[in-house]
C-alpha cells in the first residue's frame, strides 16, 4: 500500500511547529493565571513540581526525534515497510516507557516531591495532581510519536490543530473544576490534573485516528513477533544523542527548583509567576 507524502515548503512545515510551541507556552501561562484566581498556593504547587513532570516530555521527545528522522530517511529511500516498522517500534517504545514512568510517578509521588524539597503542605495539596498527570502519561507518549510521524509525512498542520483542541478542552475543564462552571464540582489543583489528562486522552484518540487515515498505519502486536531491534537501535542512537542536551538542561532546572523549594511557598509562587 503506497502512502501519500504531502509536498510542503519549508515555511509550510516550520510555521505550524512554531505556532504549536508558542501555543504550549501561552496555554501554560493561562493555566497559571486561572489557578492564581483560585489559590496562590495552587500556583506554588504547580511551580514546585513542574520541572519533574517536564522530564516526561523530554524522554518522549528522545523517541520522537529519532522517529521523525528515520521516517524521513525511509520515505526518501521509498522503503514502505520500514516506515511502518519505525512508527510501530516508536509507539511500542514510548508506551513501555510511559507505563514504567507512570508506575514510578504514581507510587513514589511523595518520595519524589520530598526529594525536591517541596513542603509537606504543598505536597498534600498537589500530590493527587502529580499522580494523575505523571502516572497517566501514556496519552502524551502516543500523541508525541503520532505527531512526529505526521510531520515527517508533510502534515505539520494536523498536530497543531490537535494541540489547539487539546488546550481549548483543558482551559474549559480548568474553569469547571476551579470555578464550578456548568455546575461541576470544585476540585482545585486535582481538578486541573484531571482536565490535563482528559484533554490529552482526546488528543490521543484523534492522533491515532489521523495517523491511520493519512499514514495508512495500524498498530498490531502480531507484526512484532520478530522484533526489529535494528530499528530500535537507530531510534535510540539518534534520539538520545539529539535529546541529551534537553535532559541535562532539565536536570539543572530541577536542581535550581529544589533550592527555591527550600525557600518556602512565597518564593516558589513568585518563581512560578515569573
């Protein structure tokens, strides 16, 4: 089955990616603004644990970078089956990593937050948020891989549209659980975590559907009885080498965050606002 690759100019490919990254930053700020109307301590909670949760994104990006580069190479070489192998291995790898990370985040939440010097008061407010957002990261993992594949096929606008929808749902549900919109229960920071996961789940469903439609890809474990270890090796070689810089930057930020967390709620909140 021949897969159609959309021909695009550099601007057509890069502008949606730029807008997607900009959107992530803007919506992150909107989250902080919305939580600030509910509680300054809530802002401190989000800021005090944000860098730890960002580690997920960094790890998933390792895989997506390697995936995107390999897919592009195999598209150029017209190796159809290899393209599907790369997508399948990437999805499987990110799913396994997300499940391992999810277990760690869920069961060791208190220990992790204590290690970064977050106060017991803030841990008690935010531990459920941390468990939900950190523990159920499989939706994010799959969406990242699907988006990388779509960009490699020239469909850079589709991940942008998915992100717009995810963030609109997230903002709406934040309002519901923070301020009681539409009669919803006020759940505070925990509600913000639920909103994040629900919106990511919608993005996950759409991303897989679009991947099947435009890239003609369908995932089946039966295809991987003989696992393509060569593909796995290439993905990791490219991804880890390309993503190591982001990982070390994130580790440095976690160290700085731990220092600020020891200074108390006011300082944590101030840092988050800035």
